[in-house]
C-alpha cells in the first residue's frame, strides 16, 4: 500500500478516534445531565461541578470528528448529512440547550435555577437520543424502512441508558458522601437496561445488516472475534459486582468508570471491524469518498498540529482537575 492509498485509512482512523473520545468523554457528562433530576439542590450543584471543568472541551472532539469527515471525506459527509439532517439538527439543539443552561444556572437566582436544571436535562436527553438514532441508521448503511427505524429507535433508547451508567460511574469517581452512595444506586439501576439493550441490539444487528452478519458469523472469523463480546460481558459483570462492594466507595471508585469505558471501546472496535473499508456501509469506501491525495497531504499538516494540541489540552485539563470535585465558584 502506497502512502497515497494509505492516507484515507489514516484519516478514517483519526476520525474514529475523535468520535470514540467524544462518545466516552461527552457521554459521561450527558449521563450526569440525565441524572440531574434525581439529586437534591445541593447535590445538583455538585453534579454540575463534577463535569464543569471538562464538558465544554469534551465537545471539541465532536467538532474534530465531523471536521475530518467534511474535509477528508466530502462525499460521505454530504450523504450522511442529507440522510440525517433532522437528528443532527436535534442533537445540535440539545447541545445548545445544555450550554445555555450551564451558564445561566450559574448566574440565576435560586427561584430560577430549577428551570435551567430542567433545560440542562432536556438538552442532555435530546442530544443523547439523537446520537443513538443516528448511530442506528449509520450502522444499517442509511437504509430506509420500518425495520431500520425500529432498530434506530432501540439504539436511541439504549445509548442514553449507557450514558446514564457511565455518568453514574463518573459521579462515583468524582464525588464523596451521600451523593457518591446515590450514584452507586443509580449505576445499579442503569445496569440492567444497558445489558438488555446491548443484548437485543447485538441480536438485531445481523438481521438488519447482511454485511455485519457475514463478517461476524462465518468461520474462522467468528472464533477470532469471540473475545470482543466475551470481554464486554466480563467487564459488565465485574462492574456490577463492584457496585455491590463497599470498596467502590473508597480506593476502587475509579474501576467502574474504567470498566464501563472499556465496554464503549470494545463496541467501537466491533463497529470499526464491521464497517471497514466503508465510510458509509455498502455505499462508499474510504477511497471512493476521500478527497484527492494532494488535498489530504495538505490537510494532514493541519491535523498533525491540531490533534496533538487538542489531546494535550485534554490530558492537561484532566490532570489539573483530577481528584474529587469541589463546589464551582464563579467570578
């Protein structure tokens, strides 16, 4: 493979990495937003404080992923946006509502804070469900029909549940006392819907996508790929066992979040295997959708600057604001 033919693969890997990072990092703060109504007023403030230093920067990875899709794979960008214009719009509305609510609740009087908490919750739910709907239709190659809508609808419900589980595990990691104990209960409640949703979606995916069926259920590929679902099951079972242990309130508070994150990573690996070498399943390959090699080489220069900068800032932010969350203070 020459460098010119490898360029689309490089950009696809970078786009996938950006989207995976976004789903994990913004996933937990979307989950915290969905859990917000369950806290007391004081706990709501601490829940927001736990994501305050990170949530806005987390969305930078979404901008990076969509930007790579636009400039490196313009044909795919046009096809995807044309097919999913409405859910993309709803997702953006949800993210805007979250941003507005986050800033306004910090300045609002106590009598108005409840309104902005509801707006933050609504924006989190709208963005989460829209992302699930888009993922469902993307996996099926943007096909239309009732069965594909049902499949996308199932993921639109399952993804917010997964975000809630991730958000609860984040609160276990970042908080203490009564809120941490509540977060353990919330994680226990979110665990069964996530497991059931993952199971049903795993069974339905081969039905709605012949390509996925052929790639996963042929020998010897089936044996080679078996560690992915097995490791997913193990991670979920161990996470559930930890949620029943008092150690999760102490030194092992980081482990449930790590295990649930690994479930997202394993799901991404499975999705990447199912899709490659397509950008849009069964419609456009990497090389058909990519910009010219000359354009990709120029774009690569910018990516080599921007990606390390974004990654470096992300690592720096999480190091500076590591440890347990403290109350937010505004100048």
